[in-house]
C-alpha cells in the first residue's frame, strides 16, 4: 500500500514536473522571441539553465557579432601585416569618421586677395580647422608613376589627394584611373604648371579651365579643388579658378621629401588639420622612390600620433 501511495505520489510529482518544464520552455521561447535583435534583459528570477530553444534563437545575433568582430580583427591584422611588408615602424592610425558638419574654411590670414570675401573667391589655406588629430596628404604634378606606390597606399588604406598637371600625366592617364578606382580624388594642377601671376587673366583661365576639360574627359568629372603651381597666384588666378568651377585652392603647411621635411611654421610642429605636400617623384629626381617617401611620411605622422584623413571629407 505504502508502495502504491509512493508510486502515486511519484507519478503525480512526475506529471507536475513535466507541466512545469513545459511552462518554463514556453516562457523562455516567448522571452527569446520578444528580445529579437536586441539583447534580452537579464532576468534574475528566470530559471536556469536556459532551455535549448532559447540558445537556438539567440544564436543568429551572436554569430553576426562574432563575424563583425572577426572582420574587424582580420582588417586590423591585414593592416599590421601590410605595415610590416612595407617596412613601416608602426601601423598607421585609423582616422575618425568624416565630420558630419564640415568646417567653415576661409583664406589663411595673409593669403587672401582683394575682394576675397565679397566676390566669394576660392580660399587659399594651409590647414583645415578641425579638432581631429589628422593631417591630409596631397601629392602633386604626376611625373613618377610607380605601381608599387599604388599597391602600398591601397594595402595600407592611406587616403590622399592628387593634384595633376596635364603635361606630366598625358603619357599615362591609365595610371591615375587606377588611383581613382582606389578612392583617390584627382584634382586640377593646370595644363602646363606655369607661374600663374606671370600670365594674363585669359592665359590663366586657359591653363585652369583647359585642365578642367581634360579631367572631365579622362576621369569623368570636373574637380572643385585645385592647387596653384608653386603655391603662387594673384587675384586673377582666383577669379579665373572660380569661373572654371573651383571652390577651394588649398596649398600646404608642410612639405615632405624623400630625405627631409620642410615646415611653413617657425616652430616646425605638425598641427591638427595640416595639409602636407609631396610630389610624384622617383629616383630620376630624388634619392629614393615614392615608397621611400611615403615610408618617411607615415613613420613621422604615426610617431606624432596623427592619422591621415581624406581632405575632401572635410570640404
Ligand atoms: Zn606642382
């Protein structure tokens, strides 16, 4: 009798146990469904351990996070490997996201011309006003066309802006199309690289607008940014540039060569938002290659704690 009662009790216990387990499973399934893509709230009163169903429902977002982390890690590792491959002392820093609100850029004091503001002429500037610890790399002319340089910059994901002069690039527009395909903006540096203040207004306009036409034909768009050869200009240059569709005329605050740096400022210090100039030059003109030049540039910039950002993202 006792055994029977005990059996009955056991049986009753088992039945209620199954019901309780089913209720728990149902509750967990609802909780898991309700959580959807967001993290479920941690319920301290929830029974543990989690049911099988909950684990399966949580798995997709967990896997997505994991693959995002994997991708990030893979891209950081690829950058580190590229830095080693190109002989850099450190991995270049990653720039912040482009500013949502662009800085207001005006002519640098002492670099404006008569009627700069009231004629709304393109500003000539050497530094972009920003609190981001970034500098901007600009590369001029286009004489040297080193395929290794394209590979290096693309593998390291370093943004830069090219200012091109037609007489130096016309033998190989394809080289600069590859550059453009890597996300580089190609800008105007005149047809023949003249000393603009020595030319009449009409001659200046032919040099600037003529290059706009070449850029349109060869690269698909007319730039809104140009650099005056040697950084020299007068009021005619700015009026002509504006009439050709130019909005900005950046020059530079520092210039890097394969074997030395030149600073515009007396304190020889790199500043946030500085525009850095270098040239497409190889062993023909320099005691080193473009890759050597970029190695010097990146080692210095990274050692000073700066990232390289894209100039056009701030304009
Ligand atoms: Zn130049």
